[in-house]
C-alpha cells in the first residue's frame, strides 16, 4: 500500500509521499491522470489545485476529522475536486452521454447475490464499459485502512476486474 497524507506540504517529492509514487506507480499514474489533456502546464495546475485542497483540509482538520463530517461531504468538498484537478470529468460536463462517461459515481458492483456500489469507477475511451480503476471513499474519521475497508475496496476491484483499487478519505489515499 502506498500512501499520501494531506498534512504533507506537498512542495517536494519524497518516496511514499504521493500515493502513486513507486512500483505500480507508472500504471497507477497513467490511470489516475487524464494524459490526453494533461500538459506540463496542466500538471503544474493540478499540483497547485491539489496543494490548495490539502492546505484547506489541514486548516480546518479538527472539523474534517470529526464524526460530524460525512462521507458525502468529503466527496463533494475534496475528493471530487481532487480527481477534477487530475483531469477527470467527475461531473460529466464534457461527456453527458451515459455510455461515454469517464467517471461513474456509485457504480453498481455485483458481490455474490447482492448489488453494492463503488463510489467512483473510472473509464477510458473507447472502452467505457470496462472500468480502469475504482475508488472507494470513506469519511475522514476513524481508521481508513482497517481490514473491513480494505477488504471492501479489494472486493469491488476484484468483482469489476480492475487492476487497481483505491481507498481514500482525502486525508489518506491507499492503492490496494
């Protein structure tokens, strides 16, 4: 598991600081960034946007890390914006056709006889029917990388046959 904490100032790279830094990093980075639209300038803008998100999170971390702050709120306030900064069309503004959307929120996952929902499923053209990776979001209260959360995320990735599954509460990101 590779991880990044929002408390890091993100001004210099250190191995393990950013969750797509090593090993599976090359495929993870290419999966997470929308390289079709990402230029050097775009990468710098993404870095600055993510740095601002981390700074905003840290400035009010007492509230964000409390039980009063919900998963829906962290998704709206931080996680959606994180992936938008990386070039993903989270709100489907550029891909309104439901069969050609890059990001599907609450995508159904068959788990045995039950239907569960991965928080985010990311797709790349022209194979919009095959998710490239999924991300499961949790509220930033309590232990993110506990056995239940990790198992749930891995199970979603396994059942959707994705090579990559992420788990985040924005304070931390884990690739499983």
